[in-house]
């Protein structure tokens, strides 16, 4: 019987040793991924609002969850410092964890880390998080790995930003390519972050930008020459160039410099372009704000459009027979 007791004791010791080793490895992995990030600058401290209480959750100490997933299957998750995102950028933070990513993603890790899409998607997510950092309590960034018949491929197809389990915004590499004529990935992320802070659904704002981007290049409306304000405004075609499109989109949803001014709320890109066309064709010339004969300010009545129920469109002559839209916005004052 003695040898059986010795064997049982040895098995218990072996089991405890394996448990301790596993726990140590797990703790080492978590500590390694968190502590290996760039140190938070001494002047950085997460903002606390009146009435906030300290909660025993990782986001309260300034951490962001980074995930890689194929479809709904989570492949890898680790934690990084939010401060590091502000210091060196999300792309560099992810690259700094190359050994961890390669350990869990295997052969597909290296092509993913080398792919330009990782940089694009990281810059978008970074732009969004930097704007919304005070409103996201449980931030998560999930990179979507492309799959073929549920098999992960060495390519990324998109990125999603969550607050806990709630999806806040998602974008694909093709969507970033579609709007690249107007916004860099980081600028697009910041823009949709502003939309989210304004109370919009960030994905709805993304759709408006995408739809407007697809349609504005074909915008061409005839401005009929007319006498007004003691001068003559010659006729010409009116177009929207990249500069005008960018301004209209930012004026549509951006806060900060445009705080306190009405936005184009609850309308689609198609409706907005149609109103621009109608205003150019039949709008009244605002003589007080026009600068004849080069610049024409046109206004048209639309119920609920700003405090004055009017849309204002400013067109500027750029050559004989050709104008460009400089800006368009609801009218709050004359």
C-alpha cells in the first residue's frame, strides 16, 4: 500500500505544478502585453467626471482591448495602454506585439503585419478612438481577418470599434479606398467620431459620406444667368469639386468649429444633392452676401432647414461658363 500512497502524492504534486505553471504563463502573457506598451506620458491621466466611481474593470485604468477575429471566431486578444495610442499610434502599438501575434496567428501573421491594410485600418480606428475616448467606457478594436470557406487568410478585410459588446462603427478596406479622394483613413475615423459625439449613428454617417462621395462627381447643374443686385451674374455649369465635397460633408456632421450651427440632419445624400440643384436653379440671390459677378449666394426655402428655414448655396466662378460650389449650409441668421 505504501507505494500507492507515494504515487498518489506524486500525482497531486505534479497536478499542482502544472496548474501553477499555467497560471504563471497566463499572468506573464497579460503582464507582458500590457507592460510592453509605451509608457503613458506623465501628464496624461484619464478624465473623471463628477460622480464617477472607480470600478474594478480594466478600462478604468486606461486599457484598450485589441482583437483579431475570423468571422465570429476570436483568434487573439490582448490589452494595450490607451496612452500608447496617443503616444505612438495604434499601428505601431500593434506592430510592437508582433511576437504575440505570430504566436497565436501562426503563418498568416507576417503577411497581415506587412499588409498596407493594417496601417489603413489602424489609422481609422485610432482617429475614431482619439475623438471618442471620453465616451467609450469599454473600448475594443477588432481586426477582421479575411476567410475562405471559414479558413483564415493572410489578409485583413476590415476593423470594428466596440464599446463593450456594442458595435459602434465598422469599416472595410474597400470603403476606405472609396473615400480616399476626400479623407485619409485617420481623417475619416475622426469625422465619424465627431458624428458619434453629435448623437448620430456612426455607421449611418459613414453611409452618408460614402453615398455623397459616389454621387457628387456627376453633379452638374446649369445656373441661368440673371440680373440681380445691380449687376449681371453670367450663366454657367455648376460642379462640386473635391474641396467643395469635403467642406459640405464636414459642415454636415462635424462639431467643434461648427458648434452652435444647424446641420443637415435626417436627410440622405441623394436628398441633399437634389436640394443643392433646386437652390441653384430657382433660389433667390442674397445681394447682401453675394460678390458680383464672381460669387453668387443663393437661398431657397425648406421647412426646418436651420433657424430661418432656408438652404444657402454659395457658388464661385472659376472660368468662363463654369462655377464650383464653395459651401452649402442651413441658414441660422441673415
